[in-house]
C-alpha cells in the first residue's frame, strides 16, 4: 500500500486530504457537542423583559413561547400586562421601532394581585389548578390564600372560582413602582404659560 502511494502522488494527496477531513470533522463534532448553547440567547433576553404573568393574552401559552416567537419575528406589542414600558424595552433590545399596544390583545391597566376572601372560600382548589405560577396555597376543602409576592396579576384564577371570592386588588404604589405621569396634551406646565390680564387690559 505504501509502495502504491509512493508511486502515485495523486493517490497520496487524496489520502492525505481524506485523513485531514476525518480529523477536523471529528474535532468540530466534539466542539459542537461540548460548547453547544441551550436555546436562543436573544429569546432568553426577551423573556427576561416580559412580565412573566403567564396570562396568555398575547395568544401564546406563556411568556417563554411569546419570547421565542418575538425572536422569530413576531410583533413586540401583544403584551397588555407589560404595556408601553415592555414594548419600549423590547424595541431597544431588538433595535426596532416601538409599536403601540395591540388593542386586540387587551389594554394596559393598573398592576394588580389576587386576593381571596378567605371566609367565603370553600376549598375547591380550582384556583390553584388555574394559577400558572403556583402563587396560591391551600388544599381540598381547606381555606386558600395567595402569596402576594409571587402573584403576577394574570387574573386566571378569578373565572374558575365557583363562589366568586377572588378580587383583583391594585398593587400599592411604592418608591420602586411609582412612575412619572406624562403631561396631558395642551396642559399648561408652568404658571407663566397661562396668560393673565394686566391692569391696563382690564376694562373700566
């Protein structure tokens, strides 16, 4: 075999190329397994921006599926719980123009959390089954309560309740959640914007 290769340079070159291809192919295959990234990094960043209410108002079963859809080109304006703030953050991340919230999916509202009127709760567990973030504590035929810090305000627990003992309560405004309200169009910001008559303008 060695004698045949030495007598035919073309065969020698071919064998060398095939050998190198096998070696580099093995190296690349090992590297692709060893250093593979799990999921799409941009969809992870999008998911971190979304409010994690898991409410499904966007038309997807949760925030993660919607994040993956946005990474694949879905519009960024289908999240009512996130509202204009989330849309602006997504637009900055993806370097696209911000869009107004798509009204077909709902309207932006005050952040709320679920509150169970415990003396009326019959312990049916239907709200527990409906909660996408496991923020409700309780057991069958026992009183239920909501872990406020875990509740995302998706209100998916309200409809299944057979005794209508769940209220959506606005979150209290704190120094962390307070935001500056945009001035209304035409509103006079400072006193000097308003024209007041002088003594000379007052008719006798």
